[in-house]
């Protein structure tokens, strides 16, 4: 019974120490950054997305009377900038940080709003020209 408790204790300690290291790396200041004040009175607050992966495992080797423990743990943290909050004269705006398109499909999807604006402006211009001709 003591051997089983020792096994649980070893794995628990391994997981606990790994989680403590992750906690040291990621805190709320990682997600919502410290405000940056510019000389012209603008305050910038960076906003990020944090992704965390964690894995841990262990095993006992040897005879039951002489247990050896081997284990390992690992973690990964990925931080992506998402946006900036811009505060100026009491007005707050969100400035998204665009991720560059990776594939052709991504580029096409990114271009659709611009294309729709251009088409709309083209038809508006044609409508104005037609109205001026009718007058």
C-alpha cells in the first residue's frame, strides 16, 4: 500500500511542478498587456491570445520491494497578438492585428470586402452619372 501511495505522490509532484512552471509563464498580463502611454496622450493596451499545451507521465521500474520511478512532463505556450485597445480623448477603439494570409483561399477571402466596396462604388458612380444625364 505504501508503494502505491509513493507512486501517486511521484506523479502528482511531477504534474504539480510542471503546472507551477506554466503558471509562472502565463498570467493575466500576458493576455491583456500593460498600458503604453505615448507623448501625444494616446494609451495603447495590447491584447493577446494564449494557447497552452500540457503533458505529463511516469512509470515505475524494478521489483516491488525496490521501486524506481521515471517520469517526465512538458508544456508549450503560444502567444498570438490579437488587437490593441487605443484610448484617445476618452474614446476607445479596437485595432485588430491581422494575421498574414497563408494560402490562396485565405487571400481571396481577405480580398472580398475590398472587392465588394469597389463594386458598390462603381455602381454608385454609374447611378450618379445616369442621374446627371437625365437632368
